[in-house]
């Protein structure tokens, strides 16, 4: 595993209107790592991901990604630098088929459509239930399948790092198992992942390291394995 930071967040502050939500958040994700950002409801996890992606009006501090300062850049420029974000609310495009949703992910990248066959084959292999439904309207998929599609679409662009916000939320347990197996596969391929997940135990099991957020600050960091054994810490910061 490479040791240099792919993403380096330093003293990040973020506001909604006058509400100062992120208060000097610093953390890093090294190339090839899976890192979990955990914390109870309202801790600021989604706000952190949105700030990194460039979706908030007011942020200060520093977000360096792959050697470049991102904060002055708009979201689409960050996306083109290889940063992908799968939202809590999945953003499947209505009126488009499963295949067209995937194409949309590819279109956004240079030379992406040339990789169409390869990408669709890969997705079909990983998500057999999407393969059977390639020509179906994406909105007819179940919640879990739509989430798989959102993730597949993000990965189709071959990002350098993907940020996932509560991917297992509202999804039946069997699909959650499949999803985590898929993440494990991505990890084994060296994909860098920043993961926010309420299923803390499952998240920690596939993570290298974790940061705990509370009230807009990072309050703890450590190897995921150590946190997995630290019931007291989990109860203190992760229960809702
Ligand atoms: N659009 C918004 N406008 C104003 N305040 C917001 C907005 N979105 C979030 N907040 C506030 O910012 C704080 C952090 O919210 P955030 O959504 O980042 O938390 P979270 O850790 O993702 O929580 P959850 O686990 O519930 O998803 C909370 O106090 C929340 O009420
Ligand atoms: Mg959230």
C-alpha cells in the first residue's frame, strides 16, 4: 500500500447559512486505503463529504487531492480530477434505463464510452441483478438495486477515490451483504474509499482506519481493528 495521502483535509470549516457546522476537521486518506468516517446523527459526516466534493457554498481550510488544492474548484472540476461521490439520496436519473444511467457515468470521463463494453461486462459480473435489468427503466429497480446502480455508475468513471454516504441505508440485509462483498472486492483492486456508514461494525471490518466525528470535529482516529474491539468508544460516539 502506498503511504502518501491521496486526500488530505486540513482545518476544514463549513457553514450552512450562519450555522458553523464543521469546525476545523483534519484527516487523510492514503492511496489504496479504505477509511471510515463514523459518528452519530448530525455529527457532520455528510457535510464533510459534501465539502470535499464542493457542494457547499461556504467552506474554508484546505482539501488537497492528488496533489491539487480543491477548495477553489467547482464540483465538476473535482469530479474530473477523479473524485466520485455516491449520495445518501441516490440520484438515479428518471426516464433512463439502467444501461443509460451507466452510460451517463461513462460520458463524463474522457474516452469513457470507448470502455462501455468492458464496463458493462464488469458490472454484469459483479451485480447479476443489474445485468438482467439493463434495459429496464432504472426507477423500477428496488431501493437496494438503485443503490447498486448508483455505485456502479460512480465506479464506471474509474475514479481515483470514491466517497460513499450511507450506502446500506434502507436496504435489505441480503443486499447489504452483497454490497459489502463488492466493497471488499474494490478494496482488493486497490480502489481508495472514504466510507460513511451507520452499520459501524460492517464498515470497520472492511476499513483500514477510521475517524470518529462528533459535533463537527474529529474526536478520535485509529486503526479500524482497534475500534472494532473498543465497545466503549463505539457506544459513546456511534450510537444514535
Ligand atoms: N442543509 C442544511 N441546512 C442547515 N443545517 C444543516 C443542513 N444539513 C445539515 N445541517 C446540520 O448540520 C449538522 C451536520 O449534519 P450532517 O448531515 O452533516 O450530519 P451527519 O453526520 O451526516 O448525520 P446523519 O448520520 O444523520 O446523516 C447537523 O446539525 C444538521 O442539522
Ligand atoms: Mg449524513
